[in-house]
């Protein structure tokens, strides 16, 4: 037996390199030895990426696939952590979220939504299970561990930012999600997700709107997908905007913002640089807001908690990546192909 095992080992060493790497023929990457196949990558590419515009090169398409694969790898890392901790969403939660997602639409509208996203009902339920499970992971490993800001923290923040609570005119506390048709290297959303052309931007903003309609958190979606480099990491928070600033905007936008109530979300708004969705957080009259105002204290506590939440989530992603064993076969093939072409 020992002799047979020894011979088998020698045979493996003598096999051509291409045979030893046969796994990569249908596997785009592995995360802790669990495969992400090229079929999965292609299906997600067709679901999330529109047909490339005429003139798109093979290199441009491959860059898109590499970025998408990085997102799939990150999601798989998080999903495996959720599995290990027993945090996978049960069927009952998936069905409840699925029904929420379907509720705003007629049967025909819902089927059209799925067709537009090139998804089946099973595809959607699988995505919902993954999203819910990862959210449960974040709630347990990040959000639940953030201590509530102390009264001293609130007071110190107020004293350091007192001028910002003195409103010279009525102001609107507003947040936004931005999607643009041109990828910006400065954008650092958590999913590293960027639209690359007008059709892709439209599909992406419609997907975000559908998720908002099912009750998903605005700030979390902004952190994951917004393409504004200045506000994505802050959950899309634009802070307090004076009403006079909206005078420079279109009459339609001004009327819309003025008509929305705190907590309400706007429809999709076309913009010169793509699309926006706004959320009205609060509306404040002019004058100095004192620390004794419960709204001031609530705003400060939410700001402090959001900052800590964003910091810990970003760090959690990095630690999880460091702990995972990832092999990106697609990236390896591209590098090897480039080396062969240079010879």
C-alpha cells in the first residue's frame, strides 16, 4: 500500500501543469475551497450588467467581470461566516421578505421586474437568503457591539459643532443615493459597485428603488451602492441643506423636496450626471438648536453611531478577507495569458 501511494504521488508530480490546474477550467475562484464557478459569474454578470455598449472591448468586459467576481468573493466570505455562526436566514424569513418585495406590484409587473433583471423566482429567493443572512451577521458581529454614545460624547460633539446647529434659515436634513453612467475611481462604496454606461445605471437605480420599496435600510444601500464619493461612506448623508440652496435647483426638485415629509423617500430623479434618490431625514426651522432639544440629541447619537458602524463594517470586511483563503483563478489566468503573449 505504501508503495502504491508513493507511486501515485510520483505520477501526480509528473502530470502536466494544465492537468493539475483542471479545476480552474470551470471554477472562477474559490473561497476556503468552496468554488465560485464561471457559470455563476456569468449568470450574475447577465443579471447585474447590461449588454455592453457597441465598441466595448474584450478588456473592458473582463474588467467588469473581475470587479463582479471580487464582489461575489466578498459575499461568499461573509456568507460562510454567517453559516459558521448559525445565522443563515430560515425559509420563513426568506418568504416574508419575498412577499414584501412582491407586494407593491401586480403579477404582470412583478414578472416584468424579474425579466428585466434576468432572474427567476428561485434566483431572487437565493439572493434574499444571502442578503438576509449577511445582514444578520452584521447585526450580531458589528451593530450589536457598538456601545451607545454617552451623555459626555453627545455634549462634546455638540460643543465642537455648535455652529452647525445654528440655522440661519429653514434647513432640510437630507440623504441621497447616486448612480452615474461613468465609473469614478474615487468611489469607495462597500460593494465596489459602479455602473459603466447609461443602461447599466438605469438598471442599477431601478434595482435600488425596488429594494427600498421592500423596506431595506436607505443608509445601508447608500454605503453599499451609492456612487457619490463624498457621501457613500456616510450612508448618503448630505447633512443640513438650507432651503435657499434648492432655489438653484429645478422647480420640480424644489417642489418635491418641500412636499416630502421626514422619513419619506423620493422617486428616482434624473440628473445631468445620472440618477438620484433622496431621503428626507428631518426639516428644521431657523435659529439655534440647543443641546436640550431631544431632536438635537437624537441627531448627534445617530451620527456618532453611524460613524462607528461604518468604521467597524469596513474593518470587519478587511479582517474577514485576511482570514479567508481565496484563490482567484480568473485573475491568475489573465496574468498568465499576458505573460505568454509577452514571450
